[in-house]
C-alpha cells in the first residue's frame, strides 16, 4: 500500500519545468494529451498504473502556494469516504474503501475535507505548512462531550 | 442518410440562400446559431434543410452569439464539421470566442453578412464587422455577389480543414446588397460539391476516447509566444493552400478565383481597391470611363483579406500611378485599413504609386456609379500632377461640408 502514497510518477516535477521547445515544435492548437498510450481502458486502471504524459498535472507538483495543510489521523477515521468524495483536487488517496492519506503534491489546502469529516474529534484537521504530521497528531484534540 | 436535392443548372438565390445551400451540401454536423439581421436566413435555411431530412446534423439554439461561437468551438473540438452565421452586433459579441477558435486551430466556417456596428443602431451593410475581425487569426474571404458566396463557402471548408492550415474561415458578403439580392447562381450538384469538399477529417478530437486530450490550455510567458507564432505561420502559409484550392475549384466549376481579383489593371493608370459589392460597381464605372473619357481605370478587389495578400496586392498595383483605397468602415481616428495595408504593400515597390483614402457607404449609404467615376477622375488628376491633389483621406457621399484629413507635402 505504501507505494500508492510514494508513487514515483506523481509530483515528480515543478509545474513549468517541462522541456522548452521552439515555435515550430509546440503542439497544434495548444492541444495536450493526458496519456502517452492508448487510454481506452484507463478508467479500469489505478492512477499509479496509468501512463500519464508530461503535460498531465498528475506528474507535476502544483501545490507550492498552499499555506495550511490537512493532516490525516488514521486512529480516528471511520473510512466513510466523505473527504474522498468532496475533495476538488482528487488529493485524498483511498484504496478498497480505506483512506491512505493525502497527496500533498496536488492538495491546495482548501479545507473541504476537514469540513465534511463527521467524526468526533475530526480525523482531518488543518495545520500550518511547517508543522510535521507527527507533531500535528501529538496535538490532536480529544473527543468533545455532548452538552446536556 | 440525408436526402439529396436536384438543383437546376441556374438557380435564383440571394447570398444568404446560396450560403445555406453550400452548408447543406457540405453536410455540416453542427450549427450553433443565434439570429441577427441580415444573416439570419443562412442558419434558418440550414435548420429547414435539416428538419426536412436533407442534412444529418444538429442545430443548437443558443442564448447569444457568444454562446453560438462557443458551441461551435465545442463541437469542432469534439470532432465535427461546424459552421454558423452572424452580422454586426452579433459578430461583436462573438469576438472573444473568435480568438479561441483560431488559437485552438478549429476549422469552423463563419458566414458574415456584413452590417454596420451601432451606435447609431443600423441594420444596413458596411464593413465595420469585417474589420473588427481582422486580427482574430481567421482566414477571411470576401464574396462580391451571391455566386461567390456559394463558391467561397465550398472553398472555405477545403482551406480551413487543410492539414497545413487547420484554421477557421469567415466568408463575407455585403448585408442586403448581396445577402438579400436574388441573382443567378450556378451551383454544383450535391455529389460534386461534397466530393470537392471531402469527408471531414477530425484532428485531436475530444470524442476519441482512446486518446483523451485537453483543448484550450493556459500558457503564460513561457509558452504563449511560441503558440501564437506557430498560429501566425499557419495563417501566412495558407496563401499557397488557398491558391491550390481555387485551382481545384476551377476544375470542377469552371470559375477562376485569385487571392486578389484584378480587373483591367494591366495598362491602368488609376486603380480603385475595394471590397464587397463595391468591386462590381467600380468595375462598371471603370469600363464606362475607359469608353467615355479614355481614362485608363482599373479595379482591384482582395478576395482574401486575411492572410493579407501583401504580395499579390503589390503585383496588382505596382505599375499604376494613383490608387484610391476605399474603406467602408469608420476608421475610428486613423486612416482606413485598406489604405494602410495597400500603402504598406506599394511602399515596397520601385515606383510607389500615390495612394489616397476614401471613406464611403457607412450604414448602407449607397455609392453610385457617378460617385465612383468622380473618384477615378480625382485619381487621374493625382496621376497627371504626379502628386496628391486632394486631402489624403476624404469622406464621399456625405451630406454637409466636405470632410477630409491630411495634405500631401510638396515636392512629393
């Protein structure tokens, strides 16, 4: 499972680091192909098994401007998949209905995943970019008691 | 399978119906359109042909011209043969999307029944809308009569869809003067017309699910310049393609077209350069002046406005003495487009003929044969004097005091 999170294709370059070519070599009409090969069955393949092209953002880091990040706490999560459904950038990684973590090469830090998390306390919380995940989990709040 | 129509050898069509028939024969897959005078009967004609079973296609009714051209861009990116029509304010509302269509290299055909731009509101013909599109990266073809509207439409698909071009094409005709004037038109048969245009060959189409593709990507300072340069090169290189399509069209129709149409220019001392139906009026005036007054008058009409025929215009004009560049669009604080572009072309010749600018016909104001003869006589006076004897820019056919700008400098 760990190879899903540390997939070598994902986020391998900074956006804009593509090989620069002259005007006579640029694509016709700024057309960009997502995959290097026939993609007829691409929906049946997992992201890490797809042959994404250089110009697909899957292979690029597009999150450099994020200032706060969601941190995921496995111990509390009930794998309801709400965050996976709602994430606008497909940055929640889930396999076989189990949340594995966050794709920080594409997450912009919008916080929607935290907002929709139903657990108590939440299984996702926003922290400053500089805080490590271990430190964040050490500071995790406790369960809030219901008011009577 | 679409039904065919047995056309007569000679049909009586106005410019709009001639365009609609050409769209039917081209078997357009999608027309996304919004009606506006005087172009409405073109898309109305397509819709009727489709409803009656003469076209296998889709007519998309939209809420504005911006949406009409956007629908055309989407359908063309999806991989269809696409066309629409508009005029004036509708054209102005399309402008943003015109640049998208050319930048995305989508061979859409847009029929423009040329009409004045408001304010003041006016439905009659002038070339304000045509001029508004001249930097949009489209091929712009100009038809002087209904026959040419039909012919240019058939050629437009061939030119725009050519693998070396892949750019959208406008076919211009004068609103009302051409669009609503019934004339004799000799069409090709349905089979011959479709054979000439050919089956549409999609490129990078979005409906090819084996090869998902992004159209309309963003490019900043690191890529934009290269893409625009490539697009400009394709438009400039459309010139030989246009000539080869015209040559093929002559084989099937017997009608010969050139990027610049010249009439009695071989020995002409004075030449009028004009667009649209004015070219035909000027030809008549030139012939009469030759017969009646011995003035060696000629006429040049650019058939293709973009890519601008800098080379062919220069060839047509370099041996005359005085040129009148006729602009049917209010130039908004400058000299007219034809004046500027014709002057630039003849400046690169040894003899450098004298060029003056006439602004005429705004909002559908008629320009008579008498008016055109008077212009030729002024050009003749310039040719004889060896210098410009009038103001460089003059308004003709205008009520009130004479309006003109700029004098020539003495000593040429």
